[in-house]
């Protein structure tokens, strides 16, 4: 005889509104991270090769930064 657990509730303890707020917070966090990385790449791209060398980078390193 098989037994099924029908009492498990996923997302228990958090209302639908709370889950929506958490999802929006996660999206906003991802957008902030993306924008910070974009600003950093743009700033580094404006440096000369010599300035990049001073901080231990080469131009090819910039696009691969995360």
C-alpha cells in the first residue's frame, strides 16, 4: 500500500504578498548588481593600458569581470 503525504504545504508561513515582495526584491537586487558591474566596466574601459597595468589588469580582463 502506498502512502502519500498530502499535508506538505510549499511556501508555508509566507503569504502570497510576501512571496511577491521577495521576488521583486530579488529582481531589484539583480538589476542593481548588473548596473554596478556595467558602471565598473565602463569606468575601466576609460582607463589607459598603462593605468590598467598599474592595477594588474589587461583590457581583455574587463569584459569577463563579474
